């Protein structure tokens, strides 16, 4: 019998490049980030834009592993905390899954999420003399501090005369991550019965946007801010910036409810949009049959723009725009009954699970809940202390997207 040729053990160095890429593309982002230090060829492969985009594509479509970051605020100490949960098992808190970035203790009571896209989380916080904005990729333990934005003459960071509103999104046309800043002059409350009812119903006592003074856009690709000339449509008096679930901006468009003045009354009648590619405002009509109702939020359902609305019986209706930008395509897809004054709809996860809150009772602190259509299953998030409530929910996916201006 002829001698067989000696067999060489297969090592990782001998694996063909295409096969190695197929193996690594299925590894989570955190270990991949560490693998960059294995060798120069590995670092080159794992840093390729095509590899990063394909890895992100797989992560975005793996809805079973969806992670939700919940920002909690305290009623008494005004301190914020971040908890991490699996949308499949919300009672399971994942304390070691993400380590929050270091934030100065003096800024703990001012932390605000502006949005989350493709594994990047944008947030800001006030200090006694400044307003700091950062973009954070937890998978890479990378934090980018943005340069200072433009401020109006006489603007003071702890002055209530001005309000700042930010939205974070991704522009797929230019492969750029952008942050939109609206700075507005805050007027005293007006004697408007319609607006007074709206403010009381929403349980907030601040005017959201009034008389926008300037609009500024930060581009992560360019690493800089720029003022833009485009303004809100003239008939839109204010925009509402209160959505709890941060899901906006994935497809390059940001959305707000628009408040229009008509016959001396203020009412929500439109959706104001901002196109990150051309950096301009636009509008989308609400369904005619529900204009003037009490609205609770904008969101995304099945990858489409959706609106949550209350009818006269306090049922929560969900309207979806099947053909984006076409007013005639609004369709009522669901109605959640038994939605009285003790509940608030928040929005949907990427797997179309419905997030809502129930106000605390003396015995039930599980005020943040998730409902799965089809199975009719309702789960509570891990018990939260009575003095804390949810202010923002961010969907997080692991990614290798770096937080730095493009070279």
C-alpha cells in the first residue's frame, strides 16, 4: 500500500481568506473588536467598510437578540441610570452587557438620549458651563466628543430662555451619521385652551419648540457643524419632541409632530420631516379622519412610519403609512383596547412588540411592559423602584462602525 502524503494540521493561518471572512462575519462585534489585534491581515479584514456593513446588516436582521437600553430618571434625586434588557426576556436585566461611558457626576441629572442608529448611541449632558454631546459605540468602547456647536449671542447653558432639541440619524445616501440641532426661543405659556389641554394631557409643562432661531447639522463624516438656511414650514408653530422610543432616522428622515395654528387654536395636524441628505424640512399629512385627536407618539412598525392615536373611548389606534409620503396610504392596523388614563403607549421594537407604561400603584412597580401581538403575551421589565420612571428607550445592536470623521 502506497504511503499517504503527510497531512498538515489546519491552522487559522491556513484558512483561505474568503472562508475566514465567512466565519468571522458571524461573530459578535465585541470579540471581533478584540480580534483586530491578532495580526495585521486580520485588522485589515475587520476594518474593511464592506465587512463592517455586511456584519451590521446581519446584526440588524437578527431580531431574536434585540437589546433595549432603558434610561431611567428619579422623581426625587433627579439621577439617571441606564439599564439593559433583552426584548425576548425583559425581566432579565443585563448589567454587564454594556458599560456606560464615564459622565461627570455634576451632569448625572441632565443625561438625554438623542437617538441610536446602527450601534451608535448619541447623547448629551449639561455641565455648569457647557453642553457636552457624545457619540458612543459600546461594542468598540469608543466615544467621540463633538466639537462645540454654534450658540446665539447671550445664550447661557443653564438659562431657560432658550431650548435645545437634538435628533440623531443616518443618511444612507452619503453613508454619514448626522445630528440635527434646533435652538428655539421659549415664550411664556399662552392662554390657549387647546394648547393648555394638550400640555396637561401630555403631563409636560414646557413648550417644546416655538420660533426656531436656527438649525444646525453635525456631520460625523466631516467632523463639523454647519448652519443651514432651511426653516420649518411657516404655518407650523411648534414641533413636539417627546417620543420615548428612539427609532427615528434609520432611513435618512427625521420626524416630529407639527402643531399648526388654525382660527386661533393650536392643534397637531401634520408631521414635520427633515431629510438628512438634502438637509431640508418637509411635511407629511396625517390621516384626515383623526386630525385634531390626542396623539401620543410617532414610531416605526414593520419598518414603516406609524402614529399612535387615542379615539373617544381611549382605545389606542396604530396607523401605518404603507407608501411613504403618500397620505392616502395611511392604514389603521391595530387597536389596543383598555388603554385608559393609567397607560401610555411608547412604541414598537424591531420585532413589532408593543412597548407601553402603566402608572405605578402601591403594589405594582412594573410600570414598563412589552406586549407581543399574536401570542397576546404581556411581560414586565425587571421591577423598578417606584420613584423611577422611563424617559427613553434605545434599541441597541452590536456593530463595528467607528465613531470618528472619515479620513
